C-alpha cells in the first residue's frame, strides 16, 4: 500500500507579490526551494493563513536570495501581498519506508530567509 506523506514544508513565508497576468504557478526563492527539497515544476499545496484558502499549483524558481514568494495567474486571486503562507509537498511511500522518512521543514524570518531547516 502507498501512503501520501508530508515531504516538505516551508512554514510561514510572506507573500511578496501577485501577478494575475502570468501563466500560473507560485514563484519561490531558489534558496527556499533547495532547503525544502522542492524542484521547479513540482506540485505544491499553498495554504494561506490569512484567508484560509488552499490551492494546488507548481513551483517555479525565483532568484536566489530574493525572498520572492509570488502567486501567479489564477492563483494570484488566492492571496494578497503580505499574507502568510505555508507551502507543502507530499510523497508516496510504502509502509516500510515511512519509519525512516524525515520531512524537510523550513522556517523563515520576516524577509523569507531560511531561519532553520531540518
């Protein structure tokens, strides 16, 4: 049996911009992608703490060190600049893999810089 497990989480990032006219997705600072083991094009779930919305889209890489977290295309309607988000990925695992699995948890400061990563 496969179970869907938490793979990674970027916790409490600040939404820096929204661009309704872009094709879609969420742009995430490359440093955060690396710390959370998220690849460009990988499916992510975005939870907006301010308004309770949840959406599924894919990650695109924003410049390293920029602190960028930007909702694009239709996803731009799910938040406003300054909102606090949680970005999550999941993976499929067999029961025997789960006991050794440690999800990547990334916490950030107010500028979306990595404060801690496990």
